[in-house]
C-alpha cells in the first residue's frame, strides 16, 4: 500500500467507517482525523475511529499521504481551506461525496498544487454521526473514482488499490457522467422519498398517528430513505442541480404517462411497466447489490 498515513476530515458515518475499515484491513496505515464538531471529536476518540483525533484540520493532514474529505459536498471548499497551508505537496486529496463535478472544481481551486482524485463509495445507511460507522460498510460495494484528465496515473492506481483493500469494487468514471447516473440511482429516489413522506404528514384527512400506525412496507421503506442526513442531501441537490433537474424532468414525464394510463384504465401499459421494473429488481439482487430474503433480510 502506497499510503502510509491517511487523514480523514469529517468523522461521521462515512469518515468513521473509513477509519474503522483501515484499522481492520490495513493495520499498517497510520490514521489521523478531525471533525469541526467538538462532541464528534470526543466520541471519535472514545470509539477509536482513527489512531489520533486532532483538534485542527491542519494538524490532521500535516504528514499525510492521503486525505479523505468526509464532509457535505457544499462544505468541501471551506474544509479544504482549513488545511491547505499544512498539506504536504505530495499528498493525494480525495473525498466520499455523492456529487463529483462540483467537488472536483472546488478542491482543484482550493488545493491547486495537489493531485485531486474525487471518489464516491456507493455505500451508506440512513444513520449519521460518529456512532454510525462500521468497518464492513464498503464490503462488496462500488467505489467510483472520477479523476480529472490531469490526474497522475500512479495516484489513480494507488487510490484504486486503497478502496479495493477496504472491500470495495472500483469503477473509473467521468465526473459529469457520474452525476447523471447517480441522479437516477440515488438522488431522485431520495427526493421522491422526502416528498412522499412530507405529503403524507401534511394530509389533513389522515392523521399522523394513522400514517405511522398503518405504514405498509412501501411507505415504511420510503421513511428509511427520508431519514438520511438533511444537511448532506441538501448539499447534494444544490451541487448536482443540473443532473437532478434533467432526471426529474424525465421522471415527471413518465409519471404523467402513468397517471394517464390509470385514468384511462389502460391495464396493459401498467402491466408492462410493472413487469419491466420487476426485472430490474431481480437484476439488482442477481448482481449482489441487495438481499432477496423476505422483508429485505431485516431482523425482527
């Protein structure tokens, strides 16, 4: 492993999981960490998320070979500015954000002298904070790297090997293409979940207690997604707005067509759509990205 010292900026679900995964799978790497929240730093020390929790970002990165920013995408520039003067010139800078073009632009501007290789481990839960992380979060999941055209090839190779060592499967992708793909597979589903749960809670004819009491599987699963970190998702939508709006326009057209089929009693159209979507669900299970057990494999 080419990285001997890794600094993690932001010690919530993803930052904590990176630290714990390094400890378990790459024990020869020394880790430092920093979080802007004092209580989070205290809890990170208690849990041992990294070898050393520092009181400043500059202290955390002072001797690192790799720094991973695990902060909301809207905070990347300000977070990088905190440690820019202390960052070693050879250090590779990466992140775990869910939108990539905005991150690439922000980090390139804040840290023009360092190799920037944005990354997105497509893994997570609806939980957040320093107690949410766990070492196996990345096992069998994709980590998408979006290196700019001027990224050193060796640095890309090193970061690929790093994520593979943490259990992830690595894909290389253009940043703009990543943002379009993730708008479909992640961002729009979260937007729909937030909307449906909000609509249900606002209905005057249905009390909130009834919504909670009679939550069937579909609505219950939407509430899981809608419980995700509001700051993180606010920043994702604002920083990937073009791709989200494009996909939201396509979704609106499809939703209108579905509405028309229901109104006109067009059962064939509904059946064809539901058959195609069931095939997609089966493909996700076959690829190992979800569990075919009843109730999504939940323990009760």
